[in-house]
């Protein structure tokens, strides 16, 4: 029997009996219930042929354990039979579910426990027992659950010997346009039908003018991109220009050494940084600048004693996945220093960085950094605080804290914290400071030029904006695609 036969079988049944019950018909005709439901839905596509009414039927079904007890006896009955008239040491009883059997047999007062030198011994307290549990389960299996009291049913459910199975069915009756043989409705009115007049004798499928149609597929901005776009607009409004960010792989020289970060710094270890194996090293550097960087590291200069260690070109050549976009800032500041006449600059970038981090609710190994530098004469930390206050005010974040910190390439330095209402705690969202002379002067920038640098997170402000408490739900394989589709556009400024 094919799926196309079922609608005709149902129509024949209705023609003879006037009504039908999907569950009863399935049992009577030995047809799977789902096929009967499919046939009814097929007939419903023809307007007015049948009427339907939903209903549900619940019945008790034995679980695997219930079937076992119905067939082989309850656990307590089998334990009673096993210990025999003379009793048996508990350690010698090899029945499955012995703990359950012992508990139920004690509760029924079939057995007792005696203490012996060899351990607990189970003995019979009554001469004869009846396995009522097994008998009740056999009644349920035979479809006679109505013969049992409600308390008995609940006790068997508590023992997980049976479950309730709900079957949803349909009651079907003849509709105003009932026919025994269905005619396939036409989908479209054609020019040929109009020409020969056959349209007058044909039935047509009813059009649903309320249908919305299939929405066109389109891309959706990820919440990170929404906030990134808003950040970018804020920077542009504040007069910043965008730096190129296409170098995911960077040499250790630009990523660390140019920033006056010593070669023995723990951030340059493999447990904090991803090193690239192919190509493993870079070889092209501005030679004069490289020598000045080497000298300030190893011997000092510009009023600094340096780090006083043996600086090695081999360490500077190692390629890494950039750990911060400050490497981009270093390159741009070096280019700025090569101009014949210094011109103040404000630059920013927003792109991915990579760190060998332990993943948790607020840390990922790959994330986005918002990087910016302001190069101007006679800058101070007060200017930097004012810059951040205004920037985050435009972002709608005014609950800020600034905390002194240490960075190898900035002095003074400070971390920026914002209060996260979802996590109910202060979350670090940025790091900043004034670049050290040991970093700027080897580049060739004038001595009276100060550079304020700052690195912000993109993920954490996004979490604050969208009320997300776990960063892994925002970025990575655990992300919910529906969240991307349904989240609103980002408007950071307050109403």
C-alpha cells in the first residue's frame, strides 16, 4: 500500500460509517497511525471535503523494568524466593537490584535482617507471599489499567515500572463538499482552459491571499559587527583616521621589540603567544631603526638604562599571530616619524588579535581589539582620561573606573573598567597610557611629542550592550544563530 492509497481508504470508510477515529481506524485496518494522519491531512487540502477535531488519548505503557517484573516477578518477590526457608547471607545474594528488592521486601514485612558473625542475614518473616506487583503489571500490559486503584498506579510510576504514553488523534466527519473520489485541483488558470471553456468544469486550489510568502534570504550583521560599526563611527566623528589592519601575522620585532617589550618578557612565551611555523621568521626590517631598538634594549639611551641584556635578532625575527593591534600602531608611528615635518595625528583600528588564553566566560583565544593612538605635543594622562570619558559617553557607558597598571611600553599606564549589569561586577574593557620615550625616540619622533595609546575590547562592550554574560555565546562555535538574526541594531548613545 502506498501513501496515495490511504486517503482513498479513509474516504471509503467515511462513506460507509459517516465518521472515523484516526486511532481506532489505524488499529482496525492495521495501518500505522502516522500514515492515517498523513492521509487525513492530504484530504484536508481539498476544501470542505472533511471536518476534523483534535483529541488525545493517554495510556499506561510498561517500561523495560516493568516488562521484566511482569514476566519474571518483582524484585522483592524474587529476593523472597532466593533466601529460602533457612535464610541467606546478604553477601551471598547475587540478584540484580538487590538493594531495591531488600527495601521493598522489608517495607512489605516479608523479610527481616539478622546479625551474624559472617555479616547480615536475610530471613523470611512470613510463610507465603503473593507477587501483587507482577500481577498488577500484567493487568496493565493487557490493557486493564482501569481495574487498578489510583494509588497502585502512582506507586508503579514512582518505581519507574510504567510511563504515560499520550497519543494525539483526529476525529473525522463528512464535510459539506464530501466526495468519495478526489479530483486533483488545478493550481493555475491557463490560456488553454479559457480558450476551450474547460475551466468551467474544473476545481481550483484555493488561494491563500493572507500568506506572507517566503522571506528573501539575506545576510545579518553579527552583534560584534553592529558594535564595531558604531565604534568606528564614533572614532570618525572624533576626528580619527583608520589604520590598515591586514597583518594578522607579525614579526616579534614589531609586535614586541619596537614597543620596548624585553625579549625575556613572559608574554613572549608559547603559553601566551601563538608562534607561526611557516614562515617561521621575518628578515626585512629598517636597519637603522632596528639598531636603535637593539641599543635601547641592551644598553639604554634617551635617559633610560634599558634592560641590560643580550638582545638577539633571532628572537625579533620570530613570526607570531599578533597579540595586539599595537603592532599596527608601532608601524604607523614609525611612518609618522619619517615625515620631514611632524604633524599631529589621531589614528584607530578595530580588528582581531590572538592570545593563547584559557577560555572562560570573559576570555577567548581569538578576539577583537579596538586600538587607537593620539600623537601630539605636550599630551598628558589627563588628556587620555578626557578622551576615554568622551568616547564611552558616546557609547552610552558612563559608569567607568580607571586603575593604575604596568605596561612595558607605556608610562604612566591605566586600565579602564566598566560595570557589567549582567555579571554584576566590574569588567576590564581597556588598557591605556602614554608611550615611553624608549619606544618613541628610536623611531625619530621629536622629543616634545607625546603619544597616548589605548587598546579596548570589542567583545566586552558588546556583552554589556546586549546583556550577554558568557563571551562564548557571542563569538565562537557555541553561538546561537537565532541571536544574530533577531538582535536589534546597535545604538550605543543613550536616549
